[in-house]
C-alpha cells in the first residue's frame, strides 16, 4: 500500500493527514513531502493526523522524531493526533510519548497550541 499525504490549515496550525502505510519504502516520500509542506508555510505549528495511517514501522517513527527535532530547532513544534491502537501501543512502549505530544483527536491537538502559546 502507498502513503497518501494531504495538508490543510486550521487557525495557524497545519494539519498533515497521513493515509496508508509508513515504512522503510515510503519514509522518503513522507520526509520529502513534509519538508515541502513546512518549507512553503509561515506556520511553525504542525499536527500529524494518523487516523488513516494503517501501519507505521520504526522507520516511520524515526522520521517523525527527526522532523519534530528539525521543527523545534526552528522554533516550531509537531504533535500527533488520532493514532490507531497498534501505533498508540508502540508510541508509549518505546518512549516516543516523552518526546512528541499526542491527542485523541485532531481538534484537540490544534486547540492545545492555543493553550501553550
């Protein structure tokens, strides 16, 4: 299965919707597209909508961590929303939850930026 990436902006927060599978064969596509999205926007606030992401491998999680690090170095941030059960289990098990904030719903992740400034 391929990876489909869509973007939209909600009150100064860019939501990047991921659909399909994010693994070693699609991680380069994610990285290129995500950097294209961040490079053309003034926003520094991003949410990855994982509702349609059916599978994510360690390569995918590593890509998320790398992009989060890049955004933070530039004064931005990355949050995750709407993870499926398997992804949520890995997210907590390997400690990504201590690095990237997550929310049950995209709207909650978007709102959290207003609370945090």
